[in-house]
């Protein structure tokens, strides 16, 4: 009986879940303290959080609804440009830049999602790439608005004014890190709450067995659209944070390479695990940071790590905690 | 009052006619078995009723309303619940989660981010009831993909029941089962029919199961309806014997 030997993922017991949640947040909150001790710096921690959020957003669709997008750089990149447009052309407001990025990426995701939500599997993945290329070429060619190949440059994230006091996230990189982490907390928290709700269980049902879900009365296309849209809004937030982190927006943020890297991050960490993609992003960004200073062939080593992880931890790095052989 | 009525329903796949102008009526509270040799079109007919694909011609009335052009999800909303020939469950989730998803979908909570205590109670009550009816209480927290075939079947039936369907459609519920499992599932179906007065249509190969359970039997052969009647009438029908029972024996 194959059913008896199949590996199955079991959710962790409740107490362990809380412990893991606490551990994740202690590590994240303390990052500015321990990053320098291991040779890192605060902006590197911010990059990890940004790409972790992006990979987790992609994984909302991929790991928890069951449709792979190889074109999620589109909504990440639109978040990058949305934030850039506001800071360069309109106003010196970091919150408005963030909101504009989220709306540009999220609304675009909702529109594209409506066009593709009838596709499944490899066809779904391919049309996501196609639309991403469309956005890439718009950014690349529309010089007068997007700055073309050079992108949008010459803007800076602005300090945030709260009336009585001002958070100078422009110059203080530790304050900026906590700003990024706060946005991460809100967006990741929203995704986590959705996944534990009846809506999240419906997404899970579609991942597990779409035919069964349809015959329980679930209109599958509509829910896949919804998951795609939520995922696009969340990854657009990560994109907007990335623009604030780098103080520029360029077409490489819309590139298919980013899409692929996000999938690699999610798979590295474990796509059936909520926090897995964050760990995957941490590994990816750190390896990239150290090795790209040593060799231009750093991607080779990332590939090597990827192969090793896929061979020995087929459920991803965090997947090992959920892995067990049925009795 | 008829629960389900098929009127001259046909399904063509290219030049192949899988179902040919089948008409039949299933009364409320009835347990109807659909039998026929391999390739007779039983599962195709089943798929037409449940909306897996639309018929090429003909109409299907459910509770007097035409449903032939509705999607599967819309027919589920109107009260059809089905299981599949090859068990369809959510393999990596527990029995409880499987049935809970069904109960939440049926109650229209599939889009909710939050359930109030009243709604949670209704869902929890349905889940507990259906798990108990199908005899899975001891396996509530087990992952369905790990269970034995018979228990996976029972879990699938529990999911269909959690929809609180007015018509339950079972596609070869005993397919691939051993003696003991067949006995248990047959008992479950009989309890659902006798004690809970479900209207049930089932496609089945096992003649002992069919003659044991069915109020009426419809025989399909090469896509067409060959005969329709009580088990005694079907057993005595010379056309059926020639086409089907004779060959099987």
C-alpha cells in the first residue's frame, strides 16, 4: 500500500508552534545586535527581511494554494517602481511611497490574476512569465517615465514625521531596519492569519485536491485569483521596501531572474512551511553577499547549495521539522 | 416528488457516443443503483448529473429545476454531494480538517477570515456528527493519506455528508476494497439510507452490494438505458440477463 509509506507533513504541536514563532521574532528583532558579530551589517539584515517577505508572499500562492508563479518579479518590481514614482515625482513621503508601491503591484496582480486564473500548473507558470516580461519591457522602454535601463535614481526615502517626533529612517539604518521589520510584521501577520482562517483552509484544499474542492462547492478559479491577488499585494509591499532600501528603482527588479530566485528561496526553506521561505531568503542573500565579493560565479555555489538541499531535504530546510515517516 | 430527473441525456466525445438519450427518474428517499458492463457509460452518466462536464443534449432536473448547464460547484450549492471512483480527499490534511473544509464550504464560510462562536459551533457540530456517522471518531486527528483505503473512502463520504446534500452520489464506493471493508461500507450506506433517509444514487460493480442495497436498479449498456426496475424485476429481465448478468455468471 503506497499510502502507508508516503511521507506526510504533520503540523507541529501547538506549544512548539508558539516556541518557533517566538524564536523567529527574537532573531529578527535582535538582528542589528548580532549581524555585526558575524560580519554582517544592518542593511544586509534589511535585505534578508525584504526578500524573505517577497519569498513568503510568493509562497502564499505556491506552497499554500498550489499554483507556481515564475513571474512574481512583476509585482515585486511594480512595488519598487510605485514607491520610486512617488518619491521622485510627487512627494517626500515614505508612507505614501509604500502605499503607492503596494497599490501598483497589488492592483496589477488583481488584473493579471483575473486573466490567468483559469490556467493550471505549467500553463499558469508560463503565462505568469509572459506578463512579467511585458512589465519588464514597459519599464525598460518607457524612458521618459521609468528612466529606461538606468531606472529611477536620485530619490531618497524620507524621515517619517509623527507630529511630536521624527523617525529618521533616512540616515539611521537601524531605525530603517525596524521600519522594514514593522511592515514585514504587518504583512506576514496578515498572511498568517488568512492561512489559519476558513479562507486559508479553502486555499489549502485547492492545493491538496482541486477536483475534490470543486465538488465541495468551491469555485476554484475565483479562489486562485484571490490567492494570486493577495500574494501580489504582499510581494508589492516587499518591492516598495526594496526601493526604500536601495534608493533607486531599476528594471532588474522586474527581471525573470528575480522571479526564479524567489522560487529558489521558497524551495530552499520549504514551501509547505510558513517561515521556510524567510530562511531560504536568508541563506540566499547571505551567500550572495559573501560570495559575490569573492567570485563573479557566486550563483554556481547557490546552485550547488540548492541541489544539496533538494537532495537531502526534499521538503526544504524547515521542512525537516515537519517530516516523518508514517507508522 | 422526483429528486432527480434525466431527460434524454446524451454525451458525445467526438464520434464516440458515451451516453445515448438516457431518461430516468429518482424519487425522494430512494436508493438507486446504476449498473452495467465495463464501458457502459455509468461513470460518464454520473459525471453528467454532477456537472463534471455538460451533456451534449438533454436536460437534467434536480428538485424540478434544470441544472444541466450549471457548474459542479453550483450543483453542490443546490444540494448534490458526490464521491469518486478513485478516492478524492485532501491527503496531507487530517480527517478533521478534511471534513471541516467541506462543512465550511457548504455553510458558505469559504471566504471568511473569521468565524463567530455560533458559526464555529455549527461547523464543529457538523464535523463531529459526520465523523461519527462514518465511524472515524478514533481517527479524527490522523492524516488522511496515511489511512487504509476503506477509511479514506469513509472520510470522503464524511466530506460529502458534511455538505448536508439532498442527493448523495457514490461512484463505485466499494471499488478496490477487501471483503471486510466492502461489508463496512455497505453497512454505512444502508444506515444512511434507512436511518437518515438520504436519497442516494450509486454506481456499483459488486452485484451482492447492489441487490442488497438498491430500491431500484437502472441498467446501462453501450451508453443506453437497457432496463429500469426493482431488483427482482431486473434479476428476472431476460434482456439484462443476456446483456450483463448472463455474461458475468
